[in-house]
């Protein structure tokens, strides 16, 4: 209803909830499957052997790993949890976590297709380039933090147990596959509960809040960027399809749509709860605020390009 901010409809909520849930669950399953395989088949310390020893170069390389190992934002958390246990530095893991859902060929193609006729090539390069740059900045910031300030205590204890256990379990291939499925199932239940709750909150906001009330904000660049990032956080869209939604906001300037496409896959309501399965709540909150401010300021700086 026009002029009304909040109207709840159970059918609309149920449809949105199931749509996002069914869209995200396959990626959660894929992520937990990969995490189990990493647990059993990736030797301890392998990540540190292949990444550059220099912290800056290691973070840069991790931010670009999505080109080779693309991962949806829903499934990347279980994977980095296992990679950290195998020796990947936390700063590099966070950089990969933020960049991989955007800096990958699938998202590049979907963004180009969505903005065809609207400067698609320039917009695609800006999206991937900005995500790459932001992930490096955040990775460098995390590099200076103590592990106790980043990871949950339970995760730190699990890392200690893994370091004591040494190499992956020996045995036949099928036995190790069974152990990998067992480890993946643990991660699925650990991360899945946060995912479901996050989907419920996101679905409530996306169906009950009248989005037309945001249109007056499009007249000011600062308000447009902030509102589009807030909307991205609420809608919790998949990074492989969010460009098609962003392209429909023709009343908003390009920098606002760019902020929408970079902030959303890095921090939305689903991820807010999924991240809490691995990271401390204070760190997650600081990450959310930091990303909001950093991406907003960078997009405003890009306004000089005429977006």
C-alpha cells in the first residue's frame, strides 16, 4: 500500500523464504562438501607452501583465487574454516572469503549480461576491480589483529586439535571420503542454522518493507549509495544473479548500483549470521561497519568517472 512502510504477508514471506533458502542451500552443501575434502585430502601447511611468503603478496594472491576456485558467498565460510586449519593465514582467508564470490568468471559474465547496453564492460571491470581492492584492504587490516580477536574460541580450539593431529587421516580412499562426508556434515549443521535464521530475517525485510519508499533517496549520491548498500544487505541475493536486480534500479546512479553489487556479496543478513559460526561477533560487527564505510567512500570517489 502506498505510503505504508511495513506490511506483512505470510504468503509473500513464505515464497521469499523458500526461494532464497533453495537458492542458497546447494551452495552451502557444496561448500561443506569441499570443506570435508579439504580436511581429509589437503596436507597441513600446503596453503602456506604455495602462497607467497610476503603478507601483502599472499593476500593479493588469495583475493584472486576466486578466478581459479570460484565460490558462492553461502558456501565459502566452511571452506575457509578448513583452509585456516590447514595453514592458510587468517588475513589471506578473509581476503579470499570476501573476493571469491565476486572476483570469478561466473559473476563477471552475469554482470556483463545484466548491464548490456549500460556500459557493461566498464561496469564489470569496476565491480571486480573494486571487490579485489576492498578484499586486499580488509585482509591487510586483519593481518594486524590477534587470532583471539578474530576467531571464535571454539574454532581456535579446533585449530589446536588439528595442529596436534598433523596430516590427514590415513587409510583407503573410500574411508577418507567417508570421513570427509562426516566432517562436511558437521560443518553443514554448524553453518546451516545461522544461514536459515539469516534467510528468515532477510525475507521478512524484503517482503514487509515498501521498497518504493527508497526512491526519493536516489536524488542524492550519498543517500543513494548508502540506501543501495542497505538494500543489498537486506535482500541477500546471490552474487551470480544480483546484477540483474541491480540493473532494474534505473533511477539510481551507477555508483549506487556498484556499491550494491560489491557490498551485498561481502556482507548481507545471511552472511552476518554465517560469519558468526567462525568469527567473533565483535569482529563480524566491525567487519560489517568497515565494509559499509569503505565501499561507500570508494564508490563516491569513483563518481568522478561519471558513473
